[in-house]
């Protein structure tokens, strides 16, 4: 994640995520912690990182997030398809992260698909609709 240069190059502005509950599902501890730190700096209430679908489902059961940021390839070769489907069924917006250029997801399963390394400005842009929906409620 490169923040200042990417933000400037995409013309993105910082987003206030205060009150937005985010579930972070990422099997790489350094990547998960970096994302968590960045999101918390913007005011988000971040749960995770969870490294598996089972861990993520336990966290969802404890507290329903507004949005899930989900790595498509999880620990032990697990793919996040089932988790993404479950989150969609529960009305949780999903932003998918992947190290691959394409992710085999049906249209509409994810609000956004972002390629790693994550560009902070693109993640902020993907989270903007969540903030707008919360403000409209």
C-alpha cells in the first residue's frame, strides 16, 4: 500500500470511516495488520484479520459488519467463495482483494475487486458507498 502518491495520482481524498464496522479477512498477517492500521486511522471499527472462513464466520456471528474486505485466497488454499456467498445472503457488502488479475466470481457477488498490492485510494473509493449508505440511514 502506497498512500500519498497513489492518493494524489488518483485524486482521492481521505474518507471518514467513523462508525463503519469492517470485517477484515486476510491470511497474510503483515498485509492484514497494515490494512487494519490504515482503516483504523480513518476511523473505522475493524474486526480481524481473520485468516479462514471459519474465523470470519465466528466474527460475523459476534457482530454484523457493514462491509467485509475479503482476500479471495485464504489460508491452506481455501477460496472465499462460500464466505462471500454467505455475506451476500446477510446483506453485507463485500470488497474482494486478490493477488491475481482475475477472480472467478459471478457478477454482483462483490461490490469491488481490488488487486494486491492494494492502492489505498482505490480501497477508499470502494468504501465510499458504505459511508454514503450509513449516512442515508
